[in-house]
């Protein structure tokens, strides 16, 4: 159980400095419109929807911090949540570190959330926060895999790739965000892990610390390709029909 006598404070860091080339030419991925609203705004609102989150730090493209500040000012956001925009770096890892560096003192829990996952439900956010508050140094939401996965020997010449193994699907999970962390543990990871990693939880693993999984959600998918935009629009249309807005 959580220690209710201790006032945990939670901040969310949203790295949004990437270009998103797989979505095609145009604005950076986080600024692409989804139902007329930039994906970044949807992602910020998803974090702010959790009453546990009192600060959202958006890590903007290095030359786009002013634009992102104006964007946040133009859209309705919860009054109970503070927002901060900082310029990002050349890599996702560097951008998250810059977001961490910008946090004021006093935050115990840090969420790191992809701007390209604009539709994560608040229940998923709350589940991640609660697991960190209960003592896990790192928490990831994840889903079981629907497809069989093959490990292959990569080929760069376009020839067929030979299969070398078939991992046991029941032991695999597709990881989503927000990923949640004990603040000091995540700071230590970013100060000591210098190798290339695909997510922040992988940095915690390199420290030899445990990472635990909580249930993810099918609507927390990553918008990476044009077809994902179509699916995201459909999810929003269903939400409007169900919620009346």
C-alpha cells in the first residue's frame, strides 16, 4: 500500500523533439493534427488528466520551444496542472535528460511519455504512478503480443532473412508509455548509462534494478505511420460518440 502520510509529487516529461519521418513530409510528428488538434496537445492532456500529475514538461524541438509554448497557450489545459517547455537535444535520450534537468525540486515520481501516444487512458497513467508509489523503481505499461514473433538474421541487401529463433510469445510484452520511475533512480540512470537505448526502462535494467509491468491499453498505441492517424481519428470519434463531445 502507498504511504498516505507522504505527499508524493509526480511530474510527466514528454519528449517531442523528433521529426517523425515515417509519417511523411510536413510538421514534426508531435505537431501533426489529430481531429484538428496537434497530437502533442492530446498527449499533454492525457498526462494532465491524472490528478497525480502536477507538472508536465514538454521537451520541444531545439528550434521550436517558442512555437510549442504558443501552442500550449492556445489550447485549454487543466488549471490544476503546471506546464513547462524546454528545448530538446539531438536524441530522445538527451531530450529526456534535459526535461529531467528542468524539473523543480520535490518531485518523487517521474513519468516519461511519448508525444506520439496521444490517446493513453487516464487509468493507465494512474496505474503506472501507483506502482512507483508502492516501491517499484521503474514501471512500464505493456500488452501481450497477438502475433508470433521471429528472431531473424538481418540482411541489408534485400534478400530473404533466415529465422534463427521463435521466442515464446507468452513471455513477451509490447511496451507502451508513460513509463514511470522513482525520480532519483531515473536521474542516476541518465547520468551513468551512456549506451544507446530504446526506452528509459532499459536504462534502469542496465543499472541492475527491477522493472515491473502493469497492464497497458490498446488505445495507447504509437502513431508512427499514416494508417495510425486513421485509427487514432476513429478512436477519437468513438470517444466523442460515447462521451457526448
